[in-house]
C-alpha cells in the first residue's frame, strides 16, 4: 500500500464508522488516540499520531506523514439505588443490559512542505448509554425497558502552519454527526410537563448534524519544554426533531465548547513528562446544563435539562522509551463532578459521574514504518447521592458508574 492509496481508504472507513461511545469526562471522551489513552488523555503539548488534531490541531505540524487506525472497547457498569420513595420506586436497578461499546479512530497527516501540514481525524467524540431492563419508573406507570443512547462522531479535516521550526498554529473543522434514542420514559411527558409530549420517548433513533472549529498552538519554550493551548467552539447542531418534547430548545443538543493548556517536558532522552488542564462548558448547552426543575415545560426554550455543571479535568502522564522499538506509558486524570446531588433523579438516565482514571499503554515498532499501540484505562467507581424532588414522591437516589477501556491501534509512517 503506498501513500496515495492511504488517504481515500482512511476517509472511507471513517465515514462508514459508527460513533458509538460511552465517554468518561461527563459524556466527552477522556482521550483521542490510543497513544493518548495510555497517558490518560494528555496530548495538548504532546502530539503523537494522526489523531493529534482531535486534541490540538497544531500537533499535525509535528507528527510527520502517517496514517493511524484503531478501535477502543468500552465496558461501563452503571445503575441506581432508590430508597424512601413514596411512589414505590425503591430498589436497585441495573442499567447494563447493553454491556459493550466499540469506538473507531482514524487519522491521516501529510507534510506538504517545511511549513504546512494537513490531515483528517475521525473519532468518537463522546456519548452516553443506559439500558435498564427493569424500568426504574415502573411504579409511576412506565412500561418496557428504559434508557438513552447518545452517540457522537467527529470528522475533523485540519491544517497546521509552522511559524518557526519549533512553533506552530493549527485549525480544524469539526463536522459532527449525532444519534440519539430514548425509551421507557414517556410517563414524564404527561400532565402538561412537555411542550410536545408525542416527541418525548420511544420515537426510535434520531440523527443530528453540525459544525464547529478547533484552534491550537504548540511550541518549544526551551529544547526540553513544550507548551500547547487549544480552544474548541461550541459545535452547533441541528435539533433532534423526534425528541423536541424532551430536550430544551425544541430538541437542541449542541456539543459544548472546551479549551485547555498543556505542558510536555523531556526530562531525559528516554523520559517525557506531560500534563493537561481542560475545561468543558456543559452549562452552556441548555438541554444539558439546565436543572430538572425550571418552571418551564420539557422541550421549551428554557426547558428542563440534566443540571450538569462545567467540568475541569487535570491529566498527567509519563512516556518512557525503554528501547528504540518499545515505548511505555502511564497516566492519571481527575475531573470535577458534573452532576450536583440535587440533580440525580433525571441523571439515572445519564450517570456520567466518574472522576478518576488510571491508564497504562505501550507502543511496539515491529518494522521501520509500522507501530502497534495498546492502552488500558480504568475509571474508578463513583457514586453521587441526592434527594428525589417532592414532585416525584421524594426519597433518595444513588447513581453510580465505573468503566474499563481497552484500545488498540496500528500506525503507518510513509
């Protein structure tokens, strides 16, 4: 396979790939690229492969001519324990009827000359899934299984320019594709609670499209210290028309803006230490950031949401070149909690509560131009407890989540 054949194959695979994910920093992915997964998502100042632009498009200027393809397996464990509810909801509910999720990643970069580089990154940006075979709201009259499924796929063509040999800026166009389905929750649309009760639940899968931009900078302050900065605008998407009675703004569900800073320090010839800080603006998306009780109907311009707060994540990682053919990685990240204790009831559907991730990874070079990367991440179990609103007969709900993540990718240098 030569370099002229790689790009159309990468693009075709990317456009055909489903964006299935159960993400870990809220509902956005904790890492883009298997190499970054081994560092718990660190990558703003440490570009490593063709997926670099998913984190910071300036990184495309420093990874050379290459193509990468990989897949990540997610296995979340999520559920809720309800007690003291006056309507009889008490019990333990398992949201794991769907257990396994697979996320593709594809990247391609090309150095046009000493200053310009271009690329495309295809990746699962985020998602959320719960599947309760035993409906937590059956005592309210809800029937069948309950849950939601959100999938986000990004295709990001990008360009980078080297201002000097050690400093670059980059720009990526984030083309978003989303799918969403809700089931078993129609009972909440009655009694005038929804602006469009027929478009609240059990409407099958709906799709949404949109676009945004990501900009970035990467540069060396000293021969051993690299810094990076990146900003992604809110990705404006079309509405989920089948669920315009559920989501605020008549089915609106934009992808939140996020931005971050990174450092990478080459401590020795073999050892690189790196860290990122990222902020995700969930509160700016009404269907996510609005609280459950707003005084407005579901689906209205200021309708109820999941009550999520903005999330700040700190990531640290270490990469050690054991020998020219084997690099080892490890990382840890901690995120602030997006779900307040007074918003747990609706978040039975979306318990994105994990905060701490520990990662291990490695890259082995079986040939001069090929490299095989693997990474494992464990997101430690987290529980958020809170009161159920009196309007829903009170009591207490304890939502919980933990995750195991395994990624594998192969990269070609050409």
